[in-house]
C-alpha cells in the first residue's frame, strides 16, 4: 500500500536554517506541504515571499501555495538585527532561479485559515519563525484548534539561556529566544489557544543543551558524498557555508533544520515533557522569555533532548533524490 502523506503547512521567516528545514521536508515522501506562509522575522516578508517562490522553482514545487503576513509584530517593535535581515533577504537568492512576479490574493493568516478548513484530514502546522501569522489565524477563527493535528514550534528556551550574546554583542535581547522575542504577544496567544502544541526549544537545537542535535563535520561530509538532486545539494551547501562561518565549532546548530526533522518524526526527539508554559509579554525587559509554571495544567509537549543516530539517519536518507 502507498504510504499516507501527512498534510502540512510551514510558516517560516526564511533564515538560512529555514531553507534547510524546507529542503529537508521536500525530500520526505510522507509529507504533503499544502502551503508555505512567510512571517516577519529574520527576512522581511516581501523578500521572503519572493525567495520562497524562487526556492520552489528550484525544486520543481511551484504548485505549493505561498502567502505573506504583516510586516510588523502584533505589538511592539522588536526586530532582528538589520545586518542579519539584509543578508537573508539578498544573500541566498543569489543561488536561486529568478521567477516572474505573481500578485498575492491572500494574506498568510487567510491562507492558513482556508487550508486548515479545506483539508480532508487534520493539518500539522510547523512554525519556524515568530508566531504572528498563526496567532492572527487563531484570533480570526478560534475553532481552527480542533482541526489542527499538532503545531510544532521552533522557539523558546527551558533550561538554557534564551539568547547567545557572543553572536550579537550589541544584542538588545538579553533573555528570550529570538522567535518569541520578535512577537511575544503572538506567542502568548498561541500558547493560550488550546491547540495541541509541540515545542522544540533551544535546549535541543543549540549547542548549550545537554543532548542537542547538531551537524558535525563528519555528518556533513557524509551528506555531501551521497547528495543527489538540486535540493539536497543546496542543503549541504548552506550547512557547509555556516560551518565556515563558525570555524571554532566542530558541530554547529541548524535550529529549524532540527525542528523540521522532529516534526516529520517525533522519535528523533527525546525526553518529551508535558509542561505549562507562559511567554512573558511584560515587562519589556523580559518580553519573550519562556517561563515554566509548575502548578498549572500543561499546555505543550516539550522536546528536551535529541536522538542523534535517528537524526543523522534521517538527514542522510534525505540526500537521495525522491
């Protein structure tokens, strides 16, 4: 019997690790990406939509619906560093094909609502950036929570630091993981929505977790040796470039690449814990911080560690052209 394909919406802010995540998901024969929505985050939304469409052209998936959300968070003015945004807006597109402009008829929240309502089976939602688009969709139609299978969220930090000052010395964000920092109010709405949430925090996606999932040099060499097709080859190229920019690390984080693998196969994660989480919205100095509230009912299943062998096997398998 043919393997059932799981319907998925991916919401992304198109950082370099989001490209890795998308390229990985394209290689999964059990994943049916119904839509890709772009959220204001590392990339600006307009540029992000253009770059998604270029990526889809590269891998022959121009059939996937694409839409962008608002260019600002729901409240406040938190933003990623401008140099990051410029590099992401214009850097990766240099290796992507040009595509003609297409007028957008739907906003990202509208597309999310339509795709979830029209699906013949519950949608898995993979949130790789700030939660603005999903929060707006749930605010517009709270009944969507019953139609969602699971919302996988890349964000937050439980037992590790929420931000790494060494990466951005002038960083105004001192306590929060970046996706939640960029729109704390949206994160608060999602965590209070009643949707089935699976959080993959920095504890498992960054170097300072106890058992993180990282790309070491040997894994990337093995991936390069068996990569077939433009998508897998671009994936390896992006990870290798990030290695060159972080020469002091033998193993590097590719945050959303980990989240995509766990969303496709939760067994790649381990030490799952049911926790009651709150995202701080006030005071401003703490906005975006993830807080565990031990005396309240759990609202999320949280992945605290990874299964390295399963992770490596999944990415090596994804190198083969589907």
